[in-house]
């Protein structure tokens, strides 16, 4: 086994990324405090050709050196938009026939390992504040909620980790 050189990875250019067919997933980040989490979600979104990111509420926007530290340039590839109100974003996406799902622990949540995507649909995933999660107001508007099974003593995962887990699961189902 030999580790591949960067030149062997056949990575897209920024222009190639922008014109590539995107994975029908949109990320909605609401009131995310950590600039490193924001950057990390951008990087994950780049890796999986995510269609767009909505940065809502207090969520910081590029350009910012702390976002860039973890995004590593993904803010230049992934389409993004800042909106003040997450509920407006949810309602606008639903008006476009996007299925909006909060990633949260709620009554009647579907465990991620039981969630089945419909490859003919587009999905938006709402990730909430590091302390308070997705607001009840946003949860109430969503078409459903996905919960990541957790078996330890902690009740939550870092948003960047959660985004990576959920995006990967939906991505592999959509590409199957």
C-alpha cells in the first residue's frame, strides 16, 4: 500500500465544482456560534458536492479567518447565503418542494439508521445551536426529524460531526 499524492487524487477545480451536478442536499445552520464548526461544515459540504448552505441567525459568514481555518477554501466552492430567520428559510424551501428535516432529538424522530431517502426528492438538513439545538419553532415547521443514535453518556454530538454523519448517510443512499 502506498499513500496517494495530492496530484493523484483527481480533485475538481473551483470552476469544475461550481458546474458539477450537485447532491440534492441543502444544509441549514441556525445560530451556530463556533466559527470552526461553520468552516468544518463547509468542508464536508464541498466533499459531498452539497447544493447550498444557508447560514441563519447569528451564524457567522465568510470571509473570516477562523472559518477559513477549517473550511480550507470550501467557502469558495459551496454556494451559501445568509438569512436572518431560519423559519423563513424552512418555509421557502418547503414551497420549492424540498423535504426539510431537523437533526434533533424529539418525540417521533426517525433514527438515522432507519431513515430511507427518496432519490427523486431534495432534502434540507437543519442543524441547530451548539447548546440549545434546533429551536422548537423550527422543529415544528420541519417535515420530520432525524436522530443520530447515541449509546454513551453524552446526549449530543458536535455539529460538525453530526453534519458529517448525516450527510454521509444520505449521500450513500442517494448514490446507491
